[in-house]
C-alpha cells in the first residue's frame, strides 16, 4: 500500500487550485446568467419569407357577430380562406358561428379566453386564460388550437416563454378596420398597399366602424387576383426556421 504524505505546502497549493477553479466556475455561471438576463427579445411571427404568392387573411374575433355571415359569404365568393382568432367568451356566445367558419373551410384559433392585457397578468393567469379558450375550442370543434394571437397585439418575453407550445401570430399588414373612423376606402388602402408574398393581414369581426365587410368586397378581387389566400397551416413553418428582427419567419436549409 502506498502512503502519500501531504505537506503544508502541497495542501496550500491544492486549496489555491480548487479556489481558482471555483472562482472560474462562478464567473462562468454569472456570465451565463447575465447572458440569459440580457437575452434577445422573443418575437412572434409577423410574416413568412416565401417565393410562392401566398398570403394569410386573419380576423380577430372578440366582440359581436354582426357581420360574420357577410364576411363568410364574401370570402366564399372570392375563393379565399381565412383564420379566425376567437376568444373563448365569443365561442361561448356564438358556437354556431364557429361551426359556420369551419364549414366554410376556414380555421379557428385562440385569441385568449377573456381578452386580457397579457403584460398585466402573471404567467399562471395567462396559462389558465389560454387553456380555458383551448378547452372550449376542443370541446366544440374537436381540435385544440396551435396558433395564438395576443389581445391588443401585446407580447413580451414572459408571454412568449409561457405560451411556447403555441406559434404566436402577429401581422405585417394592418387594415386598421378597428379604428372608429375607418372608412371603406381607408381599409382597402391599408390592406393592399404593402402586401407581399408571405404577408399576414389583420382584420376584425364586428369592428366599430362596421366597414370591414364592405371593404373586403372591394379588396378581395384584387388580392385573389395576385395571391392565394391560404390558412396559416399552408404558410407558416413549424420547423427549420429563424425569425429576423422584423418578425419574418425565414426557412433554414437542412
């Protein structure tokens, strides 16, 4: 058996080495934590980079249903598909309209349950609110939502991390039909001026100005003459992509 004699000098050297290693580890951990704290802003999807002439029409649905039938009729006439982001409360009030949307070949996704300001509620409340909407849609349609649009378009890193199971969808073209003074002409102009392949357009059901349907009647023949209006499933990527500083989803070669 070998016997090692540890002298005072060796002990001091060993302790110094251990202390140095611990300090280095501490610096590394601090750097990692600092990097995480300073992490880049997490962005939802505003548009998609594509060479195909595809765009997505999306509608936020949280208020009444005054123009649902008219909007659905105009979409059908123009061969356009759309994604409707509904609140759970709206689903409770108008289940028949949700079924009409699906029957027309459109998609229904989550716009929260009670339309809260997400920055003003905690992560637990956000999860509960989002799950409530998901449960209602699953019960009514048989399918759980996989896309989420935040009320008021508000988001932050905490929200994005909390709802990481969803693909959060914004828009790069705002029709501004939600403004009380929105006219047919202004909606048409806003919805057609900056459209490009991969654009996601924002409209509303039962907007205050009540001009959305009339504007769609004018602008859809133009849009469908240039683009195919598809569901999010037919445009948004689910893997192998990055998102740039403007929220554009860009495919990554594998």
